[in-house]
C-alpha cells in the first residue's frame, strides 16, 4: 500500500508539471483539450489506485506458535511445573525439613532366646600361604636320653657350683647351681638341680658351702623326696667353710639333690661372682652290674 500511494503521488506531480508547461506554450483551445486529457488521466489513476487497494491482500498479524524445544522421547514441561521448579530452587521458597527423632530404647524389646546352631557353610577356597613368622624363643634343655648299652657306659660323674649367695625364703627351698665343672653324659640336670641315676650302683657325694656371718646354715642332702644327710653350722661372727659327704646305693631312675631348711632363724649360704664357695660333687664308685 505504501508503494502504491507513492506511485500515485508521483503521477499527480508529473501531471501538474506537464499542465503548467502546456499552459505556457499552447492556445486556449489546446489548453481545454489538455485539461480534459488530464481529467481522464486523473480518473484512471484514481480507479487504478482503488483497484490496487482492493486487490492487494492484507497481511494478517503474525500469530505466535509453539516451537518444540525437547526431543521426541522427552515430555514437555508444563508452565506450572517449571514455575514450581524455580520456586523450589529459590532459598526464599524453601520449606525446612522436619525429621522426627525416635527413641529406640523405648521400642527395644527384651532379648530373645538364642536360636539353634545353623548348618556349617561351604568350605571356602584355600588362601595363599602367609609369610614365615619370626623365630621363637629357645626352649629349655631337655632331659638326658635313655642309657645306652651297659658295657659301653659304666661311668657317671659330675661337679657343679654356685656363684651367687642364697637366702632361704620358704620353709624348704631347692638349691640350683649355675656353674658346671664336670657333667659326664649330662646325668646332672642344671635346670632342675638334680642328679639322675642312669647307671645303678654305689655313688659317692660331697657338699661344700660357705657360711654367712651371724646367720644359720642348714641344708639337706636329698635322695628322691627323703633327706639322707644334714649340713649344719650355727650362727657366728666368723664365716667358715662347711662340708658333708656320704655314699649311696642308687637304683636306675633315682635322684639326688640339695635343699635348704628354714627354721626360726634366718638361713643363708655365701658365695661371690669371682669365687665359687658352694660346690656339689658326685661320681660312680662301683656299678651294680659289671
């Protein structure tokens, strides 16, 4: 429409200019004819503009349409749900969550009875072999082995000592020796402090001790669990060496050892690390079978 109006205004301006130029050069009759022609042209121009106004289709206002913004497999989100999403993400519209606290001790019942033992499960796979452990502590020395053939072993002898002094703390207290001078075939056990008879026969034993000043010295020579000899010294302001010896007929498996006997007075024997004052000896004199 704007283009048609412009064209009409252009035609009218051209006609007006032409009429002015003609009126200047033509006669009155010619001017009359020209005026008639101009009127016809104006009428034709008006009709053409009317036809153009009616014939040209008017462009309707552009209507808004929906455009797909999601994939075919997705569901479109409604305006209400999107608005709810915006409101829920806004801290001003957040509703505090209320979490109720339940005291479990109130709801806990009494302990039930123990159920029956279930069936054992399947055996699992064997695991990998572990690393080798650390070496254990060295064990105590074992007892001597059984006696060999009698014709090859008809001897027995030992001589042991003690370098530490000893006070009797119990009514009976066994004397343990810490120094080994002679121990033929290991018949004397240093851990138990006892001589074990492997070769039956006649034996000679001797015990030497050093007394303690102002203290009593009272010891027993024991055969198995029975005292067979006593070594005694009264308290004195001088310490002395005291000894006892005897012979015993021993059978295989019998034991000989020394114990202290405590009475009302304090009982003790003296020794030093540098010197040995306590000595216990024994040896086979005559075997039972030659």
